[in-house]
């Protein structure tokens, strides 16, 4: 099948690479010429394990091409995936201008029947708007090409995006006509032949809602355990044991019960607010989502509060910050909790020593006065305290002896509960973790 992907950001590029891997003929389109050049050479413009190999394979086989030419990208496509950005607006809802532009572009160029599939995360009922945009443009051009609107949300996580896409927990396809459903079944047939998973065929609004509900639920689960961690701190209980024991209940599950400094990234913060916004526009006050967001913002204040307890005045002290990416496995710093923490440290007059295994290039210009360390261990040298913001596995190799030997004062703020608390305390460190007595 011929598949077009509009927008080759994180979701678009992974979709393009995986669709080519399934044997489809894929064209990726983007307005950003420099991005196109990088992909054309079989490389990834951002860090995503396994994606380089997939792109190289796709480009070498001729099944994956990329272009800035709209006509060449869309002409003859069976399916056009809309994977453009939907950045958050100040009122909480997403900016859907790029989605509308993408839909209009399809209607301008399409010459035969085409399925327009939303993959960008959008509020429920956006499909109806996409259909309207297609119809407007088609009417303006007097064309009567069959254009079906489909919602096909992705559930990929950065850092494991390729595996999540090729071996998903479920595939969700919402369509309002049989043509849409038929075409999408053919798109996913090669994947389902290799990997058995539920295929949820539904209408467009239901598919759109599944995506927002899934992300909002996971975000709420994280905020729930972070709220529990506050009660643990006040009562002397241990949130790690609480989470493990809760997780043994199959109805609850242990995943996404890691207390810390909350969720970041380009999805959860934006999607929680957007879901609240669309619910309110539809007439439902989804207060729980605002509480999820509030708890998440408060979680980011925890490290500085604990730091001040131990250092008293932060001004003039040197603080090492380990991990800047919003989670391990990515160089993405969008809505990373670390940025708030570094911002506060700077505001309070601290000297900063920063390290991240892959996100250093994203932060050099943001914090020109910081020291950029060559390794996590080097970042510790001479610091009065360390704040661990991202639980990169390599930081797990740092021992209590390393911390003791390299830090000026033995203050360890482990905001992701990565290190062994008892071992740190045995080594004479003043160590604190989230939700642990
Ligand atoms: C998330 C969803 O997990 C994907 O299913 C979804 O497709 C994607 O958003 C999207 O909408 O595109 P992602 O943002 O890549 O994926 O990252 P997650 O692994 O879900 O982590 C999100 C944040 O939650 C991270 O900051 C992480 O540190 C935090 N987190 C996660 C916790 O604080 N505690 C946990 O127990 C789990």
C-alpha cells in the first residue's frame, strides 16, 4: 500500500519507519528541509533507540522516501497519516492549526480515494473538524474524491517507540465508513500476522477519546502515588513498599506507580490539560484532571524543599544535577521537571554542575553559566549536594563510596528513588528519597 506521513517528528518518523518495515511504500513529508536531509541519509534527527537502523533499512530498500514536495508526497496515497504537532495553548487546549492545514493539503492534492488518519493526539470531535476541512477544500476545488476520516491514535513511548509501534498492546482504529475500516485493516494486516494483539475497531470520537483517556489515566496514576508519597513522608511509611504491595494486586498493577518528581514530556502534561479543556467545553467539569496536574506541579517543588532543609542557603553553593531529559532513554527535555529545578537553583544563586547521558546538546545554550560534566561521577566533584532528576540506568552504577568521596557536603537528593537508601545512609551520606521516611 502507499502510505504518506505528514510531519516527521517523533511520532511521524517512527510511524514512517515502522510502516516501511511492514512492507508498505512510505513517503514522509515535512516542511523542515534540514530534517528531511538527515532522514534521507538514513539517520534520526533525535535520539530514539533502534530508529536509525529502521530508517537505514527503509531508505536502502527504497520503501521509505522523504520529501518537502506536497504533491509528490500525497498523490496516489491510500492512507495519509497526520502526525503534525499539536502544541499546547495557554488556555490548556491544543493548537490544531497544523492539523487543519494538513487536512486541507490532502484535499488539494488527492486525486483518488484516500483515508486521512489522525495520529497526532487531538481532542474528541476533531475528526468532525478534519472532515469539514476536507469538504471545504474539496468544494473550493470542485472535486469529488472519496476521503474517509480515521482516528488511529498511537501509544508509543519515547525511548521504546519502535518496539511499542511494531509490537503494540492494542491497535485502535476509529472510522465512520467501511472504506476507512477496510483500508486500515489492510495497513495493519502484516503487523497482526507477526504479532497478535487486540484490534479495536470503533467510531472516530471513541478512538479519539481512548487516547486522551489512556494518557490521562496513566498521568493520574503517577500523581496518585506522588500524593501517597507525601502522606508517607508525614507518617514515616515507605512509598516503595506501599507501591510494590499495591502492585501485587492484578487490578492495580505496579507500572506507573514510581513516586518521583512527576511526569514531563510532550504528552502527559499537555494531554491532561487538553482533556480537561475539551470535557469542560462539552459541559463536564473534570476536576480530577486539574488535581492530577496540580499534584504534578507540586512534585517538582520537592527537591528544592529538601535541599534547603539541608543546605540552608542555596546561594553560593555548588549543586550537581544528574539527568535533564524528562525520562531515561530520550534526549527530549520538553516539560522536563529538571528544568524547573535548575531554574530555581539559578534563581537562588547556586553554581550548577550538569550531566545527562544524551540530552547535553539540548541544554548547553539554555544554561550558559553551568558546568557541563563529562560524566555523572564527574558532575559530583566538589558539589555541596546532588539532585538526581532522571533515573538513567548508568547513574545506578554510582556507588555510595563515589558520592561520599566526590561531594563536598554529603547531601544526596534522590528525586527518582534510584539509589539504595540504606547503603547511602550506612556510608554516612545525608540522603533523602521521595516518600521514604
Ligand atoms: C506517554 C505514554 O506512555 C504513551 O503510551 C503515549 O503514546 C505517549 O505518552 C504519547 O502520547 O505520545 P512518554 O511521554 O514517551 O509516553 O513517556 P512515559 O514513559 O509514559 O513517561 C511519562 C512521564 O511519566 C515521564 O516523565 C516519567 O518519568 C514519568 N513517570 C512514569 C513517573 O514519574 N512515574 C512512573 O511510574 C512512570
